[in-house]
């Protein structure tokens, strides 16, 4: 049965079944002449939590032996399912009245409404024979029902959508299909007579046993029988109604039960619709559950991925933190070691500072406590010997010599310190003179007199100071302008050499017009324009040409060549030939005045007119100089490889022959394919002779003037491999042509030795 059947409906169905079983059993017992006993299936139901269920008196049921019947077994099953509260019911109607239970009015009403014709029909039906018990198949179904009844919810669900009359009709039809029949010749499902589940009912005496006590007296039995009759009457009424309804349905007459049948059909339709709706809802619920499950799975996957990412990020951060901690630990260890080292060094310095003081104090203590021990200084020993009358002359002489040695050592130390101080002030004084620093000269002149610098140098510094103080404001401004000019001029020539036209333009535009940068000359007497031409600074030439109003060398050369290729009058040919023969070498050209060179280049007229009269104002010599370059420029491509070859071979004679007619300002800028000049190549190849010649010609080396030395003169000795020169004294007079000088060093006790003249320099005195 369906689990959705209400307890009231279940109780109604059980009641119908009990009535049928009770009537059948009662009729069977009556036919056999036995006293009418109270069947347990028709007992008054007890009221419990699960609804009205049949309740039995266990003692009476056992006494009448009805527990062995199928109805008794069903009663056991119903009691087991509903778990009724054990309660003893009274055995008579008076007992119910005493308990306050009102009598059943429905039975009386139903009995009043019974039709006499229905009563006669029921009597005829009962006269045909007693109702048989359920067959073995019914018992088997009931056995299976025992298993299903253990879960009442299953029966309730199956019958929730059926009305009570419909369920009763279905139950009776099922009983017929199972083989429940009357003993009027009807057959069971197997085609033969109906077989009872139990044997022929025994007599009343055999079943109930002997009467013992007041409980089994005839009066009590009669009371029970009267109560059972009331229950039989109720069952008969219900059976009569069912029979009437079936006869009316068979005759096609409308009855009162037809509306109930229609209502049952409507209920069945509603049940089918409800089942369809419930199936749809169940499908929708399943789909929703699947969708929610998929969503939950997707969310779970996303959450797992996020957890994985977070774990990876945390792992990376953890590794980074570990590395930082390791680095910090290493740094801390290094700092600890460094701190320990500094602490040790600090302790050692403290000990060094404390040791002289302790030694001084200890010396004074020893000198005061043990004056005779000889541990004092030589001066104290001399004083002690002078105060002692018993001192011998030898002791006094030794004390005097010791004091003299100490005094000489002190004098030497004093001279050394004064010499260092004098040298420092001397250098500062002459640096102030060169810079014309008035304040510095005023401060250093008294210091120079204090350290006993020669009067000649001090007078020179004083004269410079007086000159600076005698300047007027205009002169001071002119002096500042001269300093600025010198600084800017140096920067300008450096920029021309680098061919840096941008910085050169900024410098010349920021320069004051009074500086007249057009007239600036370098150490070789070259102007900016001439320097740019010789150094082949193309960008600088293009910048300076329009400012100076000059033509570029390339344009001037083209104009000169064009003028030489044009036909000349015969009168001018001798002068042109004479001027070409007077072309000077490159060295002489470089040594000429820059003004003349600039003027020569500037006076060349640049014109597109091809007539010879255009150059009539210019001398033939100037046009030939511009048109025909010097022979040195033409031979540079030939001389440069020979010069580099001579330097590589360290051949001074060949180098002198090649560079004899070339100015150092020209060949100093020659470079080979590797970008190295002659000096760099000589240093790289180790060509000492070639380097000496090139450095001397370039002004890097000068011949040192040989000087004579007197005996006892202080000199500096610059020994090879020594950072600082050593002080020494000349032991004998040395002429200018002597190659070796006999000296004695101050800082050791070695005997005098000879050193080369090139290593000796006089000290400033």
C-alpha cells in the first residue's frame, strides 16, 4: 500500500476486512451448532497514536483458541505495526458505560435505515452457506503483506489518491480474484473447490476448554455475545449497502453511490494528473539537481584552481622570504664579524693610547723611586752625576756625550720638520703668485718669513702683492677678462680639434664681443680658422666660413684649379711661372704668420664669372698659392707611411729624413689605419730612440741643465722604484761634467755611495 494513505483510511479498510472475516467465522460457527463466540476480528478497536486498531483480551483470546486463525494472525500484525498501548477493555456494555465511553450511535442509525428487503436478501445469502476463509494464496499475500506492512508509509503512498468507497471496492475485487468465494458451488482460481487455510472448526468446548472461574461463566459469555452482535449488525449494514450498490450498478439504475464512483473517477484523474505533475516536478528537480551539481563541480574545480594558484603564489613568496632571510642572515653574520674585528681594533688602539701614558708614568715613578738604577734619561743621569761629589770624570764625560747625542737627534728632527713645513709653504706661496691670489699672498708671506724662506722669494711675493693691491677697478676687470679669455680660448681650440661644432657654436655665441675670438691664437700661432683647416675639421670650417666671410678650402681649390686651366694672356705667363717656382715647403708655410694665411684665403674672390678680369685685383702669387697646394701636402700620402715604418723599425736617421720638412703640428696628428699616432706607436713597439726624438721635437722632453754641487749640500735622490725621494748630503764638491755624485743618506747608517747625476736634485733653500 502507498505510504501516503491516512491512518483513518487504513483503519476503515481494516475494519471492512475484519467485518468480512468476523461474519464468515461467525456463520461457520453457527452452522456447526457451537456457541457464538466473540471473534477477535470484530472486537471493539482501541484508540492509539496511529488510529483505531483492533484490540484483544489476550486471556480470553487464548481461552477460546481464536489466535490460531488468520484473523488472529492479522490482529497480531495490526498490533505490531501500530504499537497500540496495552489496555484492557471491559467485557460488557455496562463496562463501557462505567468507563464513560458513549455508545456507538452510528450502528443504531444504520440499523434504523436498513431496508427490510435488504435484510431478507442478506439472510438468504447467509442461508446459502458460511463465508469461507481466505485461501492459501490469500495467506501468502497476507504473509507478503506482513513484510510490506512493516513500513506503513508504503501503504499510505499507494492509496492516498483514492477515496474510501473506491478503495473498499478494489479491496473486495482483489479478494474475489484471490479466490475468496462462498460455499454455494463457486470455484477458486485453480478451477477446483475452495481450500480452507485451516481445518474444520472444532466445537466450542474443544476450543474454549473448560469453564473455570467467574470469567468463563455463561453470563459473561452472553454479554460478550451481545456486544459481538452489535458489531455483526454494523457489518451486515455495510455489506447490505455494498450489495445494493452492486445490484443497482448491474441493473443500470442510478444509486446514491454513483456520485461517489464519479468522484472516485475524478479522484483517479486528479491522482493521475498529480502523478504526472509530480513526475514533471521530479524531473525538473532532478535536472535542477544535476545543474546545481554541475555548477558545484565547476565551482569546486575553480576553487581548486584558485587554491592551487594561491598555494603556488604562497610558495613563491615563501621561497623569496627564505632567500631574503638567508641573505639577511649572511649579512648579519658578516656585520657581526666586522663588529668583532672593529671591537678588537678599538681595543688595540685604546691599549696603544694608554701604553705611552702608562710608560711615561712608570718612567717618572722609576725615576723618582730608583734614582740610582740608571733607568732614567741621559739628561737626568747628567744632572745626577753633576750633583754627586763622588762622580768620576769618565762618568761625567759619558753623561755629557749621551746628552749631546740626544741634542743632535733632536736638532735633526727639528730640521726635518722645519724643512717639511718650509717646503709646503714655499709651494703654496709660488702657487698663489702664479694665480695672482691677493688674499692667499697676504696670508702666506708672514708664514714664509716665520719658516725662514729666502728673502728673495719673499720679496718676489711681496712685490706681487703690492702690484695686485695697486690695481684699479678697470685693471681688475681687465685681468678677470684676460682670465676668462684664456679659459675660453683653450676650450675653443680643444673643440676645434674634436670637430665639435655644436659646443663651439654655444661657446662663441656666449663669449663677449670684447674678447674678439676671431683673433685668438694657440701655442703655434694658429687662429681657429687656420687650426680647423690644418686639422681638417669639416664641420667647424662650414660653421666659421660664413662668419669670417671666407671660402671653404675645397671651393677655393676648385676656383684656383679653374683659373689655372683658363687661357691666360702671354704677358701674365712669366709671372705665374715665377710664382709657382716660389712655392714654400709645408714647414715654412706653417711658421708664417696666421694673419697672412687668413688674409690670403680671405682675399680670394669667389665668383661665377669666367672672364680673366675677375682676378685682376688679386696678385698672381696669392691665386697661385690657393690654386696649387704646397708640396708638403702633396707628399703627405708618401711621407706618412715612411714615418710609421721608421718608428716601427726604431730608425732615427730615416725618421729625421722623413720629418725634416714637416712641422710637428702636422705629423703629430698623423694616424695609421689602427688610429695610432707616431708617439703611441713608438711606445707600443718599444722604440726608445724614435720616442726620444719625437718627444724632443714635440716639446715633451727638454735637456736638463747640469749643475755643480758643493760639499754638505742637501739634495733629493730619486731612486728607481721608490715613491718618495730620499734625503742625502753631498760629501764632496762635484763639477758640472761629473757623471756620478758621492752622497750620504740621512735615514740610514750606510757609508757614502755614488749615484748618477740624473737622479740628484737640489733642495729649495
